């Protein structure tokens, strides 16, 4: 059951990314290839599913291969 759910999440992820790229008319400049723009973010989560479930914070944001922003992970502590 969990494996099927993981597959569904990844299908949704792939479809949403591909459709967004088509909507933005990115054409051949979309995808991980030498010469393509390196625009990406790094989330505070071990995997895509956890990032969705936890609304993970953006740790790093890159545009054309250059770091735009960096956020330190939140420190959580319980005090009793």
C-alpha cells in the first residue's frame, strides 16, 4: 500500500512539473542538461513526499547556478 502511495505521489510530482514547464513554454531549456539554466531549490526534507507533507522550508534557492538565498533550518525545542 505504501509503495503504491509513493508511486502516486511521484506521478503527481512529475505531471505537475512537466505541465508547468509546458505552460511556461520552456521547451528544450527545461531539464537537467549541460547548458540549461540551473534554477532550483533545496528543501528541508529527506524526500519529496516528506517535503509535501511537512510543507518543508526552502533552505537554498539558486537562479542560473548562483545562490540567491539561504535559510537556516528552524530549531525546535520543548520546554517543560
